């Protein structure tokens, strides 16, 4: 299949992620039924070809080509096949059912926009700063391509475990086996239908299972040639896991770009439809901040003197709002737009996402009595310790005793936040 001709001459974009966002093309709507029907009939999504699918994103693809900074043959060799494979995998799927990029083609659009801003951000950063000039010259194009890939696939995990795709007869697409467009072609499907799974967890690590369908082996081999850092940093970004003892600039660029893209969409949606939802996208940045603090901040060493983190027989606790202050400082340093800074808002988001666990009476704050503490402390409890301890080596061992002081009571005035 020939690549789509999507590169008319365009004015070069500015060099920082704070510039104007790429123009979002009109979403490709499902074709309406031929006649009015009651009860309402789900029109489904049309099985568009890849050229038709990507034609709607011609302007954005042109800006990506300019930002990549190569001639057309090089771009069509290095980048466009990745875009086509990603488009083949996600097709017209929305990114979410009712939050950000919840329109047909939303998952493709958010991937392209995040990849564009992340790639653009590489111009202002030096990767492998301690390496020789020769080594940096060898690694720089690989860092740029890996950053683009990580941005492109930043939301692809949403196809796994959050939505069920079927044809008219009810046969289901299996995303772990092949992309959506190949499935449509193999089964001669002309329209497909979605069923969203309620309260599905956000699991970015699942993206690694479908990455081979988007990134060919030859590309991974190219990224890994002559180094042992580019691919691990890209994989860490996609899986949402911090790298211990290393600063992952690639993950930082993708995280900031995704937050920017989603925040812009929600603000534009608010202009059209009212107040945006306090959505699931905020959870990932907060959980990521918790993981990074546990991995790198000396005051977050579990069960150490005056620690923010206490791990007992009855679970993992974070001293609150002290822990929230550290999260706020980290997020401010990340310069992520739209991410909450107030402890109350963080608490609301993480409780709503099921990251934190309330007491039996529904109150969010627990009273804990860590060893050596002169007075009891207020804390929040993680629903699963692995949410922040996963990948930490050596894995902390829980204390033999329980930490919760009085499991039926809560600190005075610690009522659960009211959802907004």
C-alpha cells in the first residue's frame, strides 16, 4: 500500500510545546442510518481504509514531517510506517467513552498530537549529556525517534481491557493478536461496534504487549544499535515505570506533552459543552509522581525515620497532607498543565480512581502509629501497595505490626471530599 501523500508545504512550527496546538481535523463520524428508527440503533463505525483515515490528519502529519527535520524519503522510511501501523491498530476508536478525545478517531488524534509535541520538545533537551560528542551524534536521531514512538503509543493501552469491539454478528476483535484494521479486513467487516467496560483500570503497562504490532523489529534494532539506553527509556515511558538512578528525559517529554494535549482538548470541550470532567487522565500523573518519589526521594524511603511512607501488616500508608506537598512540588517541576496541586483535589481524584482506600465508615484519612512516632499521624491508605512499590528493588518488607491505630475511628474533621 502506497503512503498517503500528506505533505503540502507548510510554515515550520515553533520549537516549544507551549506553541499553538496542531489543528484538530474534524473527526470522522460514523455514517448515520438511512432512516429514523426507534428505539435508537447504534450506527457503529465504518471500516475506512488507511489512506482515507490518515487523509483527515494530513495537516498534522505535515507538521510532524517538518519537526522531524528530514527529507521526504527519510521521513517515509522512518516515521510514516509507524504512523500507518498505529492507525491500523486503533482505527477510529475514541480514546475514552465520555472524557477526553471521546470522538471517532480520538485515539489516533491524541497519539499523533502527543507524538508531535514530544518530538518538538526534544529540540530543547540534550540526551546522554555525559557522552562524547561522537556518541551523542550517534544517539540523537535514535532518541528523537524513540520519543516520537513513546508519544504516539502513550494511550494505546486503552484498547486493552477498556473497550470491546464487535462486528454485527457479535464476533470480538482480539487486540493482543492483531490490529483493528487487519481484523476488519480479514473478516470483511464493514461496520463495527463498541462496548465500554465500566470502571476499567488505567494500565499503561499493557501497551508493551501490543507494541510489536506498531513498532517493527527493524526499528527496535535500529534504536538499540550501539547503545543500551534508548530502548529501556522508551519502554519505561510506555509502561509508566520510573527508572531508578537515571533521569528519563524521554518519559518527561511524553508525560508533559500528553498532559498538554489532553488539557487543551478538555478546555476546548468545556467551551462547547460546559465544565470538563475531572477525569481519569489525572490519576496517571499522580500515581506516577508517587512512584517516582518512593524511588528517588530520601523522605519517601518506606519505614525510615520521619518517612512519608509506612508499610505495615495492614497495608501501605502515606502521611497526609505532607505527602501531597511533595507531590505538588514534583508536579510543579514537571510543568504539567491541568494537574491538581491541592491536597483535597488529589485525594478526590485518587479515591475516585480506587488508588486510595477509605475506612469502613467512608472517611478517607486513617490514624496510624508508626514505630518511634511521638504522636499518631494522619495518613491515606493505598488500596494496593504494588501501585507504588512495583519494580522497587530491593522490595520493602512490611512491618510485623499493624499501623492503623483505631480501625473504627478517623481523625476529627476528616470527612470524605464531596465530588465536584
